[in-house]
C-alpha cells in the first residue's frame, strides 16, 4: 500500500506514470524530497476517496451512533445496553495502549438480537458497515466437517492473519459457533491473548465476536426463576446472574467452543446474555418493522394481527423465535 502512495504523488509530476512503472529504490529519493507527510495527505485525498483505506482518519469509530442504536433500536436487552457499549468504548479509549484484542461472546436463543447488534457494531466502526473489507464474517456451516478439522483451523487462522495484516482495526464475527466442530478455534488462542506482536502483526486493536445459541435455554430458565420465583423485575437482573451458565453452556455442549482453549486460557473478556423476549418487546419489534416499510402510524390492530402469527411459551410467556420472523410477516402486511 505504501508504494501506492508514492505512485499517487509521482503521478502529479509530469511523466509520473513512467516513473511509477520503474519504481525501485529511486522512489525513496523522491519521497525524501516531497516528504512522507505530503504523500500521505495526497494518498488520503485521492486513492482513499475511491477505495476503502485502513487509516485512523478514515475509520469512523462512531461510538455515539452505536450507543444511540443500542438505546433506540434494541429491545428487551438491558444488560447489553448497559455493558456492551462500555466494553467497546473502553477498548477504543485505550486502543494505542491495549494489551490484547477485545474478545466477546453473544449468547441467546434465535431472534434475540445477536446478529443485529453485530451489525450495529460494524456500522458504527466502518463507513461501509458489514460490507467493509475489514469486517470478516464466518458462518458455522462452513466449519462443521470433522474430517476437515485441520483445514478449518488453518482457514480461520489464515484469514485472521491476512485481515489484521491489512487493517489492525478489523472485526471478526463467528456466527452459529454451536454448529462448528470442537477445537476449531484452538489455533487462534495465542492471537487473542496478551502480547505485543505475533509475526509482525498487531492483533491488539481488533475485535472478535463469537455468536451462539448455547446458553439460551439455561438463561431462559434462570430469568424465569429470578422474576417469577424470586420477585426480581426483569430490568433488575444483572450480568453476573448469567455469566457462569453461559460459560458452562458453550464449554460443555457440542460446538466450536466445546472444551475450547479460548475458555481455558481466559482470553474471552465478556460473555453477554441476550435474554428471551416478552410480548411487549415483540410489539416494539413489530412497530419498528412497520416504520421501516413506511407505516409511521401503527395501530394496536396491526400489532395484534402480527402477534397472532407468532408463538409464545405458555408458562414463561417468552416468544419462541424472538423477533426473527417479524420482518417477513410485516413486509407482507405492508405490501397489501
């Protein structure tokens, strides 16, 4: 990428295109004359206007936007709203002095917001959001073949090395970890631990997210016990009520984190619970989806019509699929 900067500067000079073609050690002489800072500024205002660049001035890290989305677009997840923003904000606040990458796991049943929040993070950190070349998404179905364990390990490790090499601020998201083969992450444990550099690569500025359904059933049971039996209001439940069951859930159940060195080595910084959603939260999701399709005035009748199509547990009253099925159902109503 540095050679690209030099070429851009030289292209401004007459016959610069010829010089770029024969760029060798002579480029260093040209650089010393023009000055590196000048070439860097030209690079930012030309090449980086057209192509995505990994430069502190060009990566938004819009944490205020993240906080706003968590507060206004995420429903029923008070622990996430309370703790996740602080974890990410503190990571960037001390990023130049950081000793390790930020590593987090998201636990919860389907439709509770795990992928939704991962997307929010991408949109806050990168101008292109999930389409950024610095945002890396791994699907569980890609890494579920036991006969290809070594191949899977190498593929993950290689993409992380390559990604961090291109941009130390990269974000890596592993979705459906419960579908992955056990031990698939053992090859990257050292990369997520405390270190300075590994093979010249700086991993300390990156973020790693592991999304899983494991722990969802256990959290549902604990939440119901705390609210129905012990008299706590939902919003009074805390992170510590769920941390241990999340950790045990992924460590003992089949999946990418079963008996994982990531857990044994304590490189995971935060285990975040995405709690099951109640009817009031589902109603908020329905209203949001109607607004998304242009229906700003949402009546109770419209909400009830969608609600009748969804399933709820008769005892806990939690939605079976969270907000996952709402988008298509609302779109159908909007269409007609």
